[in-house]
């Protein structure tokens, strides 16, 4: 069974998938990015609502800035995994462009290992932060008084997605011929 919406665009991912795990991670990453696009639309509507109320109706809304901040966190965390999947992260290719195929593969593998380590530490820290917020029933200081574990949950979601994409890409890079 082939899913056309999962078909990768770049040549590295155009090779046959080695596992269901890879396709599943790619699908989840793309789905999270699509949800992130929806968050952008929601942010646009919230900001538009705020601007119309403030400058046209002369009745400022106080909670929209706080909500927009939470939506930015959600947007970044939902899009991070897909950016890693597509290779849209920042890289310096001054040295790597001069490496052999084997050298490029080793640098790529090293990069994914670093992402796995970083995302693991990020996940542990995020879990402690959420546990703290839940245990002490911390709510935001703004007008919404949102329990902080709700927006902080996007840290776990995004960190987990980045970890899984890095793991899938690492597995693929290791299996790929040089």
C-alpha cells in the first residue's frame, strides 16, 4: 500500500522506506506541521480580533497577547520535527561540502546523535517543569490564568517528535550505503 501524501519530495527520502516506523514518523511529523499551520491561522484570527477591538471598537482585549504567546510556543514545537525531517535546520556546509561521501555520512550520523542527546535532555527538563507546575498548581499570571502544564505540554510533544524524527533519520543514515 502506498500513500501519496507521504511521498517525500527530496531525493534522500525518495528511496524506499526501510520500515513502517519511518513512514509513521514522517506522517506524524507532517501532521504536526499541518496542525502548526492551523495554529498560525488561529494566531492570525486572535490578533485580528484584538486589533479590531482595540482600534476600531475602542475596547481593548487583554487576554489575546497571552494566548498568542502560548500559540507561538505550540507553533514552534509542532514545526521543529518537520523542519528536521526536511533538513531545514541551520547548518554550515563550509567544511562538510569538501568531505567525501563517507565523511558526509559520518557528519550526518553525528548530527542526528547530537539531536537525540539534546532532545533527551530537553524532554527530561520539560517533564520536570511540567511536574513542578502540576504539583504546585501553577497558573499563568495573565488574564487567562491557564494552568501552566497545558502550554508546557507542547514542550513534551515537540521534543518527542524531534527525538523520533532524529531516530528515524539516524536509522536511515546508518543503513544507507556510502
